[in-house]
């Protein structure tokens, strides 16, 4: 079981934070600069913490050099993901 999540990333932020939803994408800020994969690693770690999953269950499948990324998540259903994202609105 796996699903995909679109993530809008703001690198070089003052702290790592899940900001909320931006349209259909999860908006996050990471401290890491967008160089040598540092921001990508920070994105995976932060999204994994938000979803309460091990980081090894996440991978970036599109947008490696873009601010908009698609993260593939193993071990969670679309319904579980939707529930986690809905918690942001409350």
C-alpha cells in the first residue's frame, strides 16, 4: 500500500515546519539549503515526522530540483493520508 503527496518546499527557512495546505499540496519550510540534496533529505525527514512514519518509507519520485516535489509514501493508505492532512485544518 502506497500513495503520493505533492509538497511545496521553502528551503533556507529559519526553522523546519509543516505550514499547512496550499491548494492540493502540503507546504513545508526547511532550514536546509537547496544544494547537494540537503533540502530533499530535510523534506523527507520532516514529512516522515509529520506522518509518524520512518523516513525510509518515503522517497521523492518527482521534483528533485524543484520547489514542488512529489513524495511517494509506503505503508499508508490514501484515507490515512487524507486524515492526517485534515488534522492541519483543525
